[in-house]
C-alpha cells in the first residue's frame, strides 16, 4: 500500500498532519538551499573584502575596491557605519564612542541577516518527530478501533494498519533530520563569519578612532 492510499484512508487529522509535515519539509529545504548559496557568497565576499580593505592605500580606494568585489555588501556596510552622525544624541561623546555605537548596531543587523532561517530549521528539527508521532498514535488508535467487534483478531489484521500508521513517524524523522543537520552546519559557519566581521569592526574602530 503506497503513501497516497494510506492518506486517502485516513481521517482529517491524519491528512492534516501529513500536510503539515509536507509544508515543514518544503520550507526547510527552501531555507537550506538558499542559505547554502547565501553563506557561500557572503563568506567569499567577507574574506576578499577584508583583504582588499587592508591592501588599499586610502579609504576612498578601499571603498572603490569593495564596490567591485562584493556581491553581498557586508564589509561595505561597516565602512558606511563609520560616517560621522549628523547630529542629535548619536553625535554625543568622542569619536571612539560614536564608532563603537554605530558599528555595534550595524553588526547586529548583519547578524540577523546571516542567521535568517535558523529559527525555522531549529523549529522543524525539534517538532517534526513529534508531529509524525501524533499521526502515528492517531493512526494506531483508528486501526485498533476498526478491529472492535471482530470476533477473532489475527496478527495480519493488526500488523498491517499499525505498520501503515508507523509511516508517519518515519516521515517525521525524514523531515527533521535534514533540518537538524543543516542547522548545525550553518550555525558553525555563521559563527565564523560573525567573528570575522566583529574582528574587522574592532580593528576598523581602532584605526579611525586613532586618527581623530
């Protein structure tokens, strides 16, 4: 018996659980494929951008090099954050304090961008097995309820419906495992990129604060 036939025989809850797991699987794979592409671009741009900045003879030359190199303007955003504030309380304090505040806010925005999708992967990885288990328990309940009133129950009569219900647990695991593995891999990669950006921002602040 194939999976579609099992779903046709199930009730609304069984079909709802299957639909939910399908949505979770599609959403997690979209995020996985997008993050593979994005983090690869971002990682290459950060490494080449930081290297190009320190090889430049001036800030103007550094900006020009970054404009040609970066596809994801992460390093350029940090340079933009070093512009003096126009006024208000943001202009208070010495130059080092202004740089620290501006660079910190920019790094927070970059961190949100790099970590986009991580919450979804963690949610799918942690909840999909339980969603599948819910479908299994409900399926077993209906399988056993369907045997009520049968005079003599054989092993074949029980094993078939119960085995079909266990497919939901397997489906939950199949949805969860890629999400968990991708979350761990991406989390490590994002942490490295954030550390590189934070180190560059720290050096940039010292460089510009020393000139003021």
